[in-house]
C-alpha cells in the first residue's frame, strides 16, 4: 500500500521540471516584449525629435532667405547675427545625427544599465550657443553662465526676460536681433510689416484688454455707508408697518450715498461719466454701484435654475395669460363688480393676451341678500350669460374672455363678499402667468392657500376702497383702523409685486403707485356727445337742476350732504335736490332729512345711464370716503357740472373745467350757485379720451409694468452707464425685502389656518374651506378629497 501511494509522486518529477521551464520562458518572453516596446517608444521619440529639428532647419533657412528682399533694393551687408545662425545650423544638424544614431541605445545601456531613461541633455545646446556668442570653448561656458547668474541676481529683471530664467545667451541673442531690425528699418519689407493694419488692430485689442482688466481691479468694494444704504432701502416697506414715512428713509439713503459720491460711489466710472447730484437718481446710482462691484468680481447670474421657477408656467403659445380676480359680480352694481368687468373686456380686445375673469359665486340664500330686484341664479352659466349680455350692450363689441367662479360668502357685518377656501386654485397652473387682484387686501384677509407671487409670474393689486374711512365710523373705530391698516400692508406686501392706488385717498401701501386706471362706460361718452350736439343746434340740453346718486348708506356721503344742507338751509333757499339710491341706511337717512326739514326728494336707485337722469345739469357728491367715485366720472362724461369736495379722491377730476371743488361749507354754497347760474363747457376730444377705458387700459399697462411683460422684455435686468455700456444686474442678488415677504406670507398662512383665530378677527365661520352647497353648484370635489390630510 505504501509503494502504491508513493509511485505517483516519483512519476511527477519530470512534470514539475517542464512546468518550471515553461514558466521561466514565459517570463523571459514578457520581459523581452516589454523591452522591445520600450525600445520602440524610444525610436518613436527620436524620430519625432528628428522631425522637429528638420522643421527648425527649414525655419532658419527661411529666416536667412527673407533677409534679402525679392525686389530691387540696395544690397544689405550680412550682419554677424546671420553668420551666427549659419554657424549654429551645423551644430543642430550634428546634434540631430548624434541623438538619432542607432548606437545610442548600446551606449546608454553600457553606461547607465537596463533601467536608464533616454533623455535629451539641453545643456549641450546651451553650451554650443554660448560658445558661439562669446567666442570661447565649450568647456569654459559653465563659468560664464555662473557669473551671469550671480550678476542677474543682483540686478532687477525685466518682465520680458523672466520667462527665459537666467539664460544670458538667449538675452544676448534677442538684443542683437533688435539691433539688426533697427539697422534694416529702412528696408520696405520691414516697414510694410510694421505698418500692417492687422498688427495695429492686434495692438489696440491688447491695449483694450489690459485697460478693462485694470478698470475691473480699480472697482472698490462696498463700504459701510453703502451697505447701510442698501439695507435701509430694502427695509423701506418694513418700516411702513411702524408708521415711518417712506420719504424719511429716502432722505437717509440719499445722505449716506452723498457722503461717498465724490469718492467711492462711482469710482469705476471716469470723471466725465459721473452723474450730477440728483435725489431722484440715488437709487439708480446705488444699483449701478452694486452692479459694478459684482461685475468686477466676475459674478454672472441670470437667476435661472431656482426651484420656484419650475412651478411657474412657460408661455409657449405666444400669448400671455392674465387672470383678473375680483370681490363682487353683477348684478350687484358696485365698483368692484363693474370696473374689473370693463378691464377684462378691453384687455381682451387688444388680442395680445388671453384673459380670465374670476368672480365670486354666492349660494341662493346670499344672492337674495345682495342682488337687487330679487334676482337669483341657479347655475353659474346663467349668471355668466347675464354678465356678458349686460357688457355687450354697453361696450358695443363682443369681448373674448373667459369667466370663472370661485366660492364666496356674504358678510352682513362687513357688507362685502369673503372668499371661501383657496381662491388661487381656481386658476389652472398652465394659465397662472399674470394675476390682477382687485382689492388685494380684501382678497387676502383670510386667504389660506398658495401665495399668489409663488404661483404667478407677476401679481398686480388694485386698491378700490378706503376701508379705514369706513372702519373709523364704527364703534372703537380708531383702534380697529390701526390694526386693519397694518394687516392691509402685510397681506398686500406678501402677495403682490406691484400695487396701484386709484387715488391718494387710500392708505399708503408697500410697492404702490397712484394712478387712475378706471374709465367710464362708453354709453356715458355717447350721451355727452349727444348733449354737445343739441347745444350746438341751440336746443336746451338740461331742463332739471341738481341730483345725487349713490348707495344709501351713511358712509357714501349722505352724512356730509345732510350736514351741509342743514347748516346752509337759508343760504340755499329754494334749492331742491333729488336723491337716488337704495341701501341699508335708507330709512334712517330719510327720517333724518325729514326731521331737519330739508328740501330733499328721495327716489329709488337706478342706473346712472337711465334716460330720466339725462336732463340734470348738476351732480353733487360731497363724499370723502370714496377712493375714486365712478358716478363723478360718469357725470363729467355726460357733460354735467360736478360739485365735489377738494379731496384726494377727486384729484383726477380737478383738471376738467366742469368740476367745481369746495374746501369749506361756505365755499360749497358758492359753487352750487355758480353751477346754477352757468352752463357747463363741452368736453374736448382729449378730455373725452382721458375718461375712456382705452386710456385707462393704457395707463394700467404702463403703471403696472405689464407693457414689458406683454412684450417679453426683461424688467430691471440691466443697468446702463452714461457712456452707453450695459451692466447686467444679478437676479440672484440677495434681497432682505424678499426674505421678509416670504416670512410674512408663511406666518399669515399659519395664522389663517386656525379656525379660532379666524373667528376672533371677524371671519365668517366655515370660510377656510368651501361648503357642500358650493361643491354642488360649482361641481367641486369636497375639500377633504381635494386636499386630504393624512394621519395615523
């Protein structure tokens, strides 16, 4: 058994020897192949160097041949530089032959061993050139080079020589070449090259590049006064909440900028580019200063890539989408129902944008409280047909815009409609481009939904109502007005990019400008034209005296009217006034007038364009609670006299000759007698146009900055220097105001989500979400299904 087990081991000896031999052979083959590959790589490098030297030889020959002009010129004596290049030529050829010889591999292997690296010793070239320059042997070259190194270390180096290190022969070669160029400067071939237009352009471009680099380095950073000015300017809307007027902040910013104006404000500009001192240009100068600093740092950003941009729609159909959201709807004859309707019609008339009008839908129980003459609608389509028919009768054209509805509830205490749920969700995301919020403070008091500026690219708010004036007339009105004022500022700032105030009668809000963007019904302008024609023919246009028309509530001017007439009852003896209106305070107003024995004739309210009102010559409106009285504009359009108070709400009408304003009760009597004794002047074409909706729409597009959006222009993307140079304004520039606005919006969202806090501030119960009746009327999903809340 033992012999059997050992037999295979003895037999395996020759097998192990053959395996070891094959392994050694394989290793040797690999070493040989690797060595052959290395040798082939060495040959390739030697051949490449051979080609380089050949091209260098050709360049030297061309340089020598170019020294002799091809045309007839006086013979040029070959200088020592040309002789030097001829002497240098064989040295290079010899160098090429030596390093490309096949024996080099054997010599390298013998001297340095098999791991030697085939490198080229450039010191040989250096020594050869130095020997030719100094006329010495190559063995003495090293001492000369060391001497030159010591000398160069003691002296200041020129910029053009730094790139060559301390190699003195190259510096001597360049010096002699310059001398050669000067000696032959009269030769036309060199003169033509010097005067070449291409060379001049290259030089000028290099100078411009150097100049721009120097200018960018000269832009100083923002100093402390400038940083304070930027911070104060961005915090301007925030100071509004504390009652600090905006002009005070502007003066502080102006003083901070003026201290540095002559030193650092615009140091990046030249002396003649410095703008003159003008307070109106302080903001532009500060923006230009910031842009210059950012540009000098090399920062460039267009604000693209923000995650919020992904939620905003792209305009791909060539038309912008405009959504007009209002707080009332026909047949309720109020300003927030009529004016947004005309705005939608005339914006859609231009066909540059698609328009959607979003109006509140009331349940039948609320319709009976709001709409006149017991008019109610069972379906939204019925109310939409009523609105379109009413509009087409007055504008004379078919307006192509869409009408949508959102849930709303009527508040008896506030006498207004409060939105129920998130109003922004009724505008599809694909149409969420430009939003126009009619009464933005009203829409957002209890808004618990998406922030308007997050969903829309541009949000414009239009302030219609002076709520503070109404609130001050209530119990504890001063305290309520204080809180409402700040709430209005906060919600409009958080949800609007731009705010338009119809007149200065409204509270000063952040991001706001004053502009009348309302017009009058074209029907009233036609009535005025008819009256003017009758007067030209010698006919009597006005057969009646004075009248007043408005909703019969004390805040609509009835209190002021009764006070004026009661105080000057004897001065206006025989003066009769017809009053048209319906309202909650009708009984109290009529009983008070009867008790004071005033000559007032109360009639039911009617449309201002009714034929029964055409014959009146004087329209009296003593109201100081209106922001911009539509009835006053309509009376002027019909060619009547208007007697109104000297108040910011009537500032737009003061430019018309038929508008008679008074400051005191005594002045009121004088204006009324003046109107009774004279005839109103006919309107000029320019005055008639200023009252039209065409002019109002033009003003609206301009002041809301929609003209740039509708024309796809960038707003505020660039700043222009006085020399015409454009500086890009970084969109990603950090803004304290934007961060504060976002914080305000988030806080407001959290507070309005609490039902207890909503009820404490006067909200209608159940208005955080819409109810079952709204779901049935508008075919909506239940709020629990639309916005489910997941929990354990």
